[in-house]
């Protein structure tokens, strides 16, 4: 086996192994970062060797799928450096270059697949190109939106990180299936069964962690607060007023002073009178004697 093929297979195998280890390790922990970096650099080596093999063997599907998968991995990795987009952070030049080049490659994949399908081409190639090109263009459009829209979710970097790395892993499994699982027929199913299974799982995971769930939680907390305020008899806090007939030395924030006066033996209970201060939930207020 030529050395380039051996390197491509070796780094692909490493990526297949370390990605699940990063998924099951504690998020944000040392091992999660170590496995994630190992996965990223393994996929970078797979992409480089895949492009070289695709060009030398005139296998453009292999070369473009290598670029397609690396764009998802790279966008997921770069998302870790975009945690302040909601504060006005702008993308770096490498982000623009990555997004622009991925747009060209994925656009070419999609156009090639659609044109061949419209011309009645047989085989699984046009279907594979069309699906991968459409998915790649969706990732490019998502990145463009993240970089240039005015309103942002504080956790959108996490969604981009998750979808990028998981999408790249699906592409890796797809390539492994196409090479080693020839018993799966037709040909397009060899490439696309990981996408058919994995894409809904990724969407479910993002929905589970995403802004929709947090909006529901915020709405529930808001409803609870409203109900509590109504139960105690008011919708907003009002500043307490001094009783007109006694110089109250204690208000709602004077509990410490009240205790000091009580221990000194110079306090008595405020009698209920018009304008006297009412404590929350029946608490007793104390006033200083002249």
C-alpha cells in the first residue's frame, strides 16, 4: 500500500476512535479538550491526504468530500473562538477564507449533482453530490449568519461547535462505510445512511440544548414569579412609609438596628395605626422610643 494511502487510513481510524471518547468525556474538561484536539488534527490529516489521493487518482468525489468534511470540523473548532459574537466580536480573516472556500466547493458539489440528476444520470454519484453539497451550503449559510447578523444567542457558539464536530464525524463514518461496507446497496445508501440516522439526532440534541428550551424555562420562571407576587398581594415593591405618630427607627432594611434596640430595652412594638409600616408576611417591626 502506498504511504499516502496508509496515512489516510491511519488518521481516519484514529478519528473514528477518538471522537466518541470526546463525546462521552466531561464537557469542558481536560480529557474532552485532549480528545477533541486529537480528533481535529486527525481529520485535518485525513482531509489533506484525501485531497491528494483524489487529485492523483482522478477521484474528485473523494477530494471534495474531504474538503466538505474538514469544513464542518474546522467550523466547529473555530466556534470555540467565537464566544463573544453577541458582544460585537467579528470573524477573523481565516474564518472568512474558510467559509468562502467551503462555499465554492459545496456549491460545486450541489450544482454538479443537480445538473447530472436533471440529465438523467444513473448511479449514486449525483445523489451523493447533491445531498452533501446541500448540507455543506447549509453550514456555510449558518456561519455567514453567525458572523454578520446583529442579534445573537449567547450559546450559539456551542451549537456551532456541536453540529460541526458531529457533522464531520458523520462524514467520516460515511467514508468508512463506502470503503468497507460494500454489502450495503445501492451505492448512495453506503454514503448516506450515517446522515439519515445522524442528522435527526444532531437536530434533536441541539433542540434539547438550544434557545427554545431556555425560552420555555424563562417563561415558566416568569409565570411563577407573577403567581408568587399575586399571592402576597402586590405586583411591585413599594417603599415603606414611616408612621406619622411615632418616629420609626426601623424600616424593611433595619432589622439589625431593631435587634440592637430590643436588646438595649428601649424598643416596643409599633401599634397598628394608619400609615404604620406593614412588614412582609406578618413580620414585626420595632420603633425607637424618644
